[in-house]
């Protein structure tokens, strides 16, 4: 008698696997940024602040009072959020006018800039700090290889999944490291401002990200953007199902990915003029903007399955054929938060890491519940900032007292 | 029963791959390391060829990615002969380039000033970075 095969993976297994597949790269990115921050900042002074769009309104100096710093940081953040909003609207417009090629070209270009120039600068920092005797020919050759293959990985949708994911994590790490170079108050206020912006942009009906997602859904197209896609958890029952499971989730609409609006003809960093910096900043803010976090659950199976069947088999939406997508901006801002926490002490790093992962878990649960594009920044960032403040001002004193009196630890 | 089975056993021992091939009829089903999520065989030939050709633009890392991506092709002989040509070429190119690059880099690093003289200081990266001001974060 023919028996219906029971699923070998329970819902918990597939759900756990999905969550692990998105938490792992986020954790790796955060770990890399923390390592970079602690290795590079301990040797050099971190007082050099970058002049960028994010510090255009106010440059923090050590002599200002806290209130001045706060107001200055607020101004900076408002300017930054305004720029991000404008750029995102430009992106929506370009997407509406079907300038997909331009957007993809832009994506590849900014990936090249980030990997080539920022990657180059970070490696130069490391080389200088540790006096690694590498010569210029080898260095430029390796950097060239790294950047070009990275652009290919980001451009082409058919590169090895592992390579694409690795490069996305590296891009997130480099941009996040760059952001940790901003002054302290500006960083924290900007993080909160971006979390609120994300909330507004994704959930409000006039929000640019919501418009983008709805456009993509109505056209059933994929937004050309830097988005991290986790590998889909395959149901062991269906196994190698009909034909090629060609990463069909990419073609599905509802992928809330941010695109990168790009407007700068960016200059490479060797030119230390102000202009080049602001250009780089625009460029980099574009990826940030683009990488808004819209976590989306893709419920696609083979192209030939009827949508109804999919939903019937899907259960709670984080189904076995879906793949979770997380925008690269989420990676970046989480890592910025943890990187900034690392600049104070490792205790804040642990606290913020736990807060962010908890926030990510909450967002994933909400995603399963609502089954639409959701902002991934607000919960994690707000929890992270709260935990940072509590740890730095309350917990640390407590623990230090206990440890120095040998009561605990 | 046993007599009829032993030739099969002998064949299995002698030619495990051909046996696997005859069982699965093509060896590995998917040419890429991603399996069913990766490329189909027809697309794979185009991609392997493109990676191989682009690698000649001083991109050994692209050759390495090519070998990684088409690892099942490299591992199972006699599968996907068209793809295998390019992947093997990439592997050979990668090995040659890496040996050259590593020998140059190690000579430079270990030889140092005693081998190169003053030109070592002109070639080393941290001096050049200082000279050109590459790490001024402006």
C-alpha cells in the first residue's frame, strides 16, 4: 500500500535552519567589524573624523558640552536621513521608469568602489600597523582580483551562492567599518534616526521603500539591489524536485531589497580633497540606503507550481521553499552598532550582540506572522542602543565592583 | 547466486567510478557545487568558458572561483567533458600563477633589503602608501 511520506523535518527544524542561515552571516559580519575596530583603533588614534555628508552640519570636537554634541548629532542625522530619503525616492523613480540596467550598473560600480578603495584602505591600515613586507605589485594584483571578482559576484545572479554571500558580507563589513569612523554622538543618533526612518519608509503608504516593494510586486520583477539571500531550506521530501530549482525566489516579487541609487561619479580615495570624500560618502550612503532592511520571505517553489498550492503547503510562511532576504543596510547598521560598542569595551559588545540577535529573532517572527516586507532595523537598533546605554552606565560599574572584590567571575 | 554476483563485485572493485557512472548514468547530476540551485549543464558550459577566458586578464582568483564552482566536474572524471576542459585549464592556470606570485612575494618579503638594495624601500607597500597619502582619510 502506498504510504504518504511524512516530512522528516519538523516545522521547528526548518524554522531553526532558516533562522540560523540568516543569523550566521549577520554574526560573521559583526564579528569581523569588531575585530577590525579593535585591531586598528588600538594602534592609531581614532580622533580623525571623516568629513562626509553625515557630518556636514556639525563636526564634533572634544571640547563641546554634551548638549551641544547632542544637538549637533541630531542635525547631522537629520541631514543624513534627508539625503537618504531623497536618494531612495530617486531610486523608486528610476525603477518606475524601468532603468534597470542603470541600476545594475550602479550596483556593480559601488561594489567595485567599496571593495577596491575601501578594502584597499583597510588593508593598507593593517599593512602599516603591522609592517607587513608586501610589495606594491602583489598588493595591487590581489586587490584588483578581489574587487573584480566581487563585482562579478554581485552583478551576475548565477555565481556560486557561497561566493556571492561572502562578498556581500565583506561589503557590509567594509562600509560598517567606515561608518564607525564617524564621531560618537553622531553615530548613535544616526542609528536611531535610521531605525525610525526605516520604520516609516517601509510601513507608511507613502514610504519610498513600500512604493518600491509594491512596484516590484505589481511587475513581478526583482529589484536590482544588494540583498543577502539565505539559501532556501529544502524540504527533504520534495528533494530534487522537478527540474532546476534555479533560485526562483529571485524572480518573485515582494523581495524588499533596496536598490542602490547612485549619483556620484566617485573619485578614488588617494585624492584627499574634501570633494572626493563627500562623493564617496554619497556613494556609500547609497548602499546604505539601499540596503534597507526589508526582510522578505520568498515563498516560491518551482515556477510551475500554482501559488495556491504553495501557500497551502507553506504553513507559517517561513516555508521550506522560501528564502529569507535581508538587505545589506541591515548588516551594515547592525555592525556599526556593534563596532561602536567595541570602541568602548567588550562588555558592551556582548550586550549589543545579544540585543541585535534578539531583535532579529523578533523581526523574523513578525515576518512569519505578517508575511510581508518588514523593516528589520527598528527593533534591533532600539534594543541595541538601549542595551548599550544600560551596560555602559549601569552594568559595568556593577560588574567591575563585583570582580574587583572577587565576588563573581 | 554468488557466482553471478562476483563479476559484478569484481567490476565494482576495479572500476568504482564507472560503476557509479553506470548506475547514475551520468555521474553527478549537477555540474556546480550548488547542486539543483546552480546552473544547468547547458548554461554551465557558457559560464565555465567565460570564467576561463576572463581569467587571462590577470585574474587567477577568478580561475580559483571557477574551480570551486565546478568542483563536481573536477572531482568526477569523465563527467561533463565540455565543462571539464575549461575547469582543468583554469586549475592549471591557477596553479601556475599562484606559484609565480608566491615565489615573487616570498622573495620580496624574505629577501628584504639585503637582496634588493634600496629599491626594496621603493617597492614596499607601506612606504608607497605614505608617499602617495593613500591612507589619509581626509
